[in-house]
């Protein structure tokens, strides 16, 4: 059940990746968590910067908040997390060290993508401070945070219920956007439908705060952070009342076959399975991330001689 007392919620939209970031605080103690932060990345210059993260820190400082944890809903494939930067910046500013937390199934995701990108175990094993169990309860001052496993978009995906609010990441989008893709490794349209039904079984006034918003231009031009359960059940274009699992799964799978991969998928996954730590530098001080090269069949005829 949701706590009677409600948290203070700061909603911060990052427009380049269309990501909602959240600062959630106990109004009495000012203990605070940050959910799904963004580290800025310029793909034309391969440069990271910290404007979005510094904005979060500025809000936290101005409100007198005490950050006790930095929460991730999943290993994002469309933006880089600012979690490690935020943690280290808070420590340097004389604050206590907040844990970086994520659902316990992140380990399978880490192994999957570490193999794909050739990342050594030393760079990703143990990088998260706390791996969260299903239904685990974390303290937030005099409030509590309940961890809800919400697989489908990714297998490690979790949501965080604080009072009568659930921070759902990419497990459900606003009603005119619908749902997230399920074609990443470990993704599952049936599991996503089940997760969405779990959320829609909550009391009708519970607010579902989403991880992204993509205003479609059909009368709503500004991004919105949440919709209530009642609103989602009535109007979500993919899972409104009456939609069956079979209908959803068929449509979702067909839709996913047409989607291009996210622009920052390779950079994001390599960075995020490290919990926001920078890749190790080589002897020249350079840091690298791997980007797969797509080579047309028969490319060696261009002058690239076969080996052996």
C-alpha cells in the first residue's frame, strides 16, 4: 500500500534524449533519491559533459536536500547515466556517499553486453553499490521505497513506489505514446504486458511517472511526467481496458521489427553497465568505447584481403 504521506517530487526533462529525471524527497527529513539521471553526450565530437547533472545538483543544493541513494530503473540504451558523476560530486561537496542502486538482474545484462563489447570483468563487476531484490523496501526519511520488478523492455527493469507514486522507467509510457520496445536482448513483449497489467492493477489515483516522453503533436506539445492509473486504463493506446495479451504481443513484435536502433545504444550500454564509471584509459590517456562496424557481405573484395 502507498504511504499516506507523499514525497516532494522534482521533475526535470532532458530534451535531447527525451528523458525524465526525478528528484524525490521526504518533506520532513529532506532525505532524497535521484532517479534515472542523464549525463550529456555529444555524438559528433564523442564528448561527455555535465550540464544536466549539474542542474540536478543545483536543485538539490537550493532545496537543502540530502541525497541518500541514486536509483536506476534499468540499463538504459538511449542515454548515459550520470550516477557515478553525481555520487563523486556529492562526496567532493562534503555530502555523505549515496549508494548507486539497481535491480539485481543487472548482472545478467552486464555479462551479455560485456561479452558483446569486449569489456573486462574488472570494469563492471561490483560497480553498483547495491543490487535490489524484488519487493525490497528502502528507507527514505520517514517514507519508504518499494522495489517492483517490471520486466519486458529489459529483463532487469524495476520501478520504485514512493507514497502513491511509481517511477516506472520504460515499463509504461503516457497514454498517447503507449509502450516501449521489447527487442533488446532479454526483452519480452509478454513480460512487458504482464508488467503493465501489474501497474494498472494499482489504485486508480496512483501516479505513474514515466522514463521518457515523446509528444506526438496531436494536441499535446509539452512533455508530461505522469498519468494516473485511471487515465492509463482508459486511454493508453496499447494497453487500455479491453486489450488482450495476444493483441498487444502481436502488435508489439510487429512494431519492433520496424524500429531502428537508438542513436546512442552502443555508448549508453557500455557506459551504463559500468554504473556510469568512465572506461579505463590506455597508456596514452585515451578512453574508448566500441562501436560495431557493419560491413556489407563480400567487403573484402574492396581490397581488404582475407586472412590465412
